[in-house]
C-alpha cells in the first residue's frame, strides 16, 4: 500500500514516515477509513517529530486553518476517535 504524498501544508523538512507494522495496520484500520495513510503513518511513527507534525496538522484541519479536508469527514473522524478512545464500546452516531 502506497502512502501517497504528504497533505497540503505539510512541513517540507521532515523525512517521510516509515511503513506501518502489521500490528499497527490492524490497529489503525478505523483511522485509515477517515484519514489518508500518510498522516496515520506519521501518527504511529517512531519519529516524534512526525507524530507532533501529524497532531498539529490535524488540529489545524479541525480548527479550519487548513482548508483541504478532502480526506477528513468530521462525523466519521469523531466516531472513529470515540471508538478508539473507548475500545469500540461507543454506539454509532445517528445518521
């Protein structure tokens, strides 16, 4: 699976993230359904600068500072975050 290019507004001075391990790929399947693989790989990177950059980028997206949200659907992201935080015990949002 290719991670694709970094998202718009990504810091150009950072190395690309390493591939997800098999265990991380399994654990991140919900995140991969709402975020591009590049960001997920950064979030799970061994490189703390990539993890920090990914969190800052997501914060900018959610606050509207980065306008490219083609990979992030807020309802799906919120549901995924709740599922991740509760170990899957959260009921789906009403649609």
